[in-house]
């Protein structure tokens, strides 16, 4: 999984993110402290090679 925080507000709060997190779980829970347009990426890596990637947009308004 990869969740990315970027921009001035993330810098100001020292909350920059963007690293890929390894997990074998089928469900990954994430929280956000920021409103706006977000996205989450998911990668499937087999034998050290990325064989699939998905991305969903997650707009947060409240």
C-alpha cells in the first residue's frame, strides 16, 4: 500500500508520506488529517517484480 501526503500543510505538520508499506493483509485501514483530493495505490509484488498496480481516488471533504 502507498498513501501519500504532500503539499504545504503536510510539510507544516511534518506529515509528509509516500512510502510503500509491505503487508499480506487483505484489508488496510488508513486515516487522514487533511481535507482535499487524495489517492491510494496498491501494488502486487511477486518474486521482487511488480506484477499489478491499482489506484483509487479518495476525495475527503469533511
